[in-house]
């Protein structure tokens, strides 16, 4: 059986900058996600699901983000 976890109302707000979805730190902390593990995006039953990948891969450390994304950090 899958684990179902309901998130409490969170402080931050998701925003979009340069076609990137920006999630507040409290969401990532609540999910216990590791930033080094890649994410998978899947469309199921009219909903998008974002989850950590089970594939043995990590993000490329040399990736540069736009100036506006950098300022949003």
C-alpha cells in the first residue's frame, strides 16, 4: 500500500519564473527530499505528479540558472 501523507498548510507560495516552478523550502523539508536526487514528472488521472526518482542519477553540478532565478534564492 502507498504511503499517503497530507501536508499541513505551508507558509510559502509556489511561483513560476523563466518557465521554472519555484517551491518554498518548507515544502521540500516536509517531503524530506534530497536536492541531489533528480525528480520525475508524470501525468496520471488528469494530475501532475512530481516525485523523487528511483533511478541512480544525480543532478549535474555545473548547471547554471538564469539571473532572475538566482535572485529569487
